[in-house]
């Protein structure tokens, strides 16, 4: 079955953008990535053996049971960083995406039975808290599809813009590592003591997890970043593993091949550090977009879960503005494809980039973004 | 103004005290190999897909305020030895992903929504503006144990599936969306007002004319159509 193709004609643009990672804002994050600085540090998961069970985590706040939680404290520091305006109205709605929302508070509740935690434990109640902290006037739309959540948020915003039912949309995403999610990934045996080496042909694959917040405004006002088209596919082969032949990766690449034709592109990949998915992804991109340099930054920032697509797109836009795209942090030869870029490069020779995210269920989202 | 048509909905529930027995019945109707590891909510959603099969290239819009809360309870109870099965099942769209995996066919476009009182408005606006001839919309909740008692999970188990079309194809409802200032979010019927997934489910199950007011996403009027081809 073919991937779904979403066309954004006559015009959808990504305007204001930003993020918050352990390095700071998008500019600080881009600089750190260009310097190949690794935000991940080996840390123990709560409740586990601190000597034996250390895993790579890139945290903004310590992973603890404090209330208010780390995500509330980080988001409370953001109001003056976000684009100004009255958000949360029918003409200027907000889409909030996350894979975890306030789930950390639910696990903490099972330990201490502090009922105050339940006020932000559900997706909509945590999003209402975010809306309150950031001064939005109405409740946001919530999209949650594991690690493609924020990429789908951008897609849904573009669909509303294209349909002319709204003026502009703020897409906001947050995901914070908690014992809930760290223990879950560890139980699936995809977290270990190793640090991620995206697209590297090693013996053992490893991923890291990270905290992040990101945002972008999607509008019909022309600017330097135009969303040309998107493609989606959900393999539904297995709950957590990809279809072995890589049909989902190939599908979204094929769906955007015609849109990409004639454009010199670079690729912000998903590249978590797992071996099978990394190989399938790198090979699909090399086959479909020959010569397009492929980068992943999860070797530094870790996998920021549902927010990764948006945060990494914001860093990509910041990289274009700065004239330098960081290379694949943590990666080393041999790599799965000759197009994997281990070192920083200039975006000036390119006309756009592809932003790619994957998730459980074999979900894939690929955006084609043209830049000046 | 935008409009669409809704074909005969698939309505399962609401089940409360009889939920386990009904889920067991639905599980028996599934091929044994598929059904064994599905959670209760995934069985419910598999039954929706059995009655309302997903058409190729059709975008799927899924809405649930609480998700698979029994799986979430199981996962939380598994600490400090986290259960990988309960972890993957507890992810927000997990139950519908299970149902699709059991059917073994890809889904090109899948948008899972969460949310409280605005979930139906945001889901309807998203589905109605999709670039597709048809869309499959599914809304579901399932009751839990201590999470239901703590009012952080649904008090009933139910699922609703319906196909939305651009052109009238045996429609049960014509849906018209108007933007503008409307009162606070609610699903209004002659009998009163409800909100969220449960209110929407009840209104669709009764097949009465109703409207979904959404402060942020517009005013959706559900006008009943005569059954049969137009």
C-alpha cells in the first residue's frame, strides 16, 4: 500500500520557530551540535541498580518526583520566548503534541498517593496547565502518536492552513524523560549502557533519551521556509518493530520523490542509534535521494520522543539561518550509507531539506521544506 | 462553511458491568491467532474494524480522552520490573495500533487525538478538512479500576466508528460546520448537553439531530438524513 501524500499548494510556510534542550535555545543547541558536544550522560533509572543500570539521558531537569514537575518548571520559563499574539482562538489555534504529557505524575502518584499530582496527569489536564503557563486563551488540540506526534502536529496545522479554516497555528511539543518512559524503553531492550551512534554499522545498537520542548508557527504568510509536501505511512507490521524490508521508509521516500525532483536537498533523519532501523532508513534515503547528505542529532540530544520531529526541525531551520548544518553527532565509520554526513556542512548549496521521524507501529512522517 | 456526510455508524456499548462478557464475545469472533494478545480495548476496536473495514488510502482519525487505561494500570503495577507488553499497549494510540497490526495491513494516514472537552471539535475539523474522498473516524474509551474511581479514566466501555464522505453515499447524517462565536463547548441535544467522547457517542448512538459546539473549532450541526441512497 502506497504512503499517503499531502500536498501543501498553494502555500504553507513555517515561520517563527524555537526549542529548549539541555543546551538552551535553538541557537545554543545548533552551536553545541556543530561542536559535536554530547548532552547525553550516563544516569541510573530510578529504582534500578545505580552501578549496573546506567543509561544515556539528556535532561533539562533531574529525573525526580518533584511537584511541580520538571516539565512545568521548564515551560514556565518560556512565555517570553514564544511568538507573541493571542493564541488559542478559533483563528489562531494551538496544537500540542507529546507522547508522555504529564504521565510522570501518574507514576509518582502510585508511590506517594499525593492527589495533587492527578491534576496534571492526563493529556488534556497537562495541556491545560501548559496553556495556563503560556497564556493561551483556549484549549489546544492534542495529537499523540508516540515519536511522530510533533511531526503530525505540523502536518495537521498545514492541513488547516491549506483549507483556510484558520489564519495561523502554533504547534507546541514537549516531552520529558521520567522513570515511566525510561523503564519502558529499558524493558523493550532498546536502552543499554552504550551511547547512540546513529547510522554506524556497529555490533550493538543503542539509543539515548532526552528532554525537549519545541514550537513552530505554521501560516500562509510567505517566509524563508516553505512546506512543500509531506508523506505518511504506518506499517502496522508489529507494535514496536519495523517491517523487515523497510516498506514504510521506502514508501514515504517514494511518495515525495516527484516533489523533490530538481531540488538539491539535505536530510534531517530520525537516526536513533538502533541498527536495523538505521540501516533501513539510510538505505532508503540514499536510494531515493542520491547525494543528499543525511544527519541525525540523537547521538547528542538523545531521542526526545514525541517532540523530536519538531525540535529537530527547529534546529534545522536555525542551522539554515546560521549557514551551518551540524553533522551526525556520535556517528563514526563505517556507516550504513555513503550519504551519512559525519561533519558539519553549509546549507547554502541546497534548496531545502527533508525532516523525517519514525515511531512505534512502523509510523513514518516525512516533510519537504524549501528554504531560501 | 464546510460540510460532509456520515454513513451508518458502528456503535458498540456503552458497557459497564457487562463489559468483560461483551469483550469476551467479541474476542471469540476474531481469529484465534489474532485475538490472544489483544487488550480489551483493542478487541473492541477490532470489532469496529470488522464491521467497518478500513478502505485502502483512507485516512484514519482516532479520538480517546483516556486511552487504554487498563493497560496503563497494569504497566504502573509492574514497577519496579516494568512490563514491556503493558508499556507498548499503554501508549495513547496503542489499542488501535494493536487492532491494525492484528489485521496485518498498513494504514497510510493515521492521526490519533487526545483531549478533554475539545477533542470532538478538533477531531471533526481535522477529518472534515482532510484531502480524501472518505475518512474513517473512531472514538473509544474503556473503563479501568482505580483510575476510574479516581476520575482519571472512563466510567464506561464504548466504541464508535463511522465513515465520513465528501459526497453523499447512503448518509445517515449531513454535517455542516460553521465558524464564529458559539457558547462553551458542549454537545447539545433536546435532552440536554454532554461533552467529550462520551457525549458524542451517546448522541451518535441515538441518531438524533444534534450539534457539537466548540469554542475553538466551530459549530458542527449533525442533520439526520433518510436511510438509503439519495
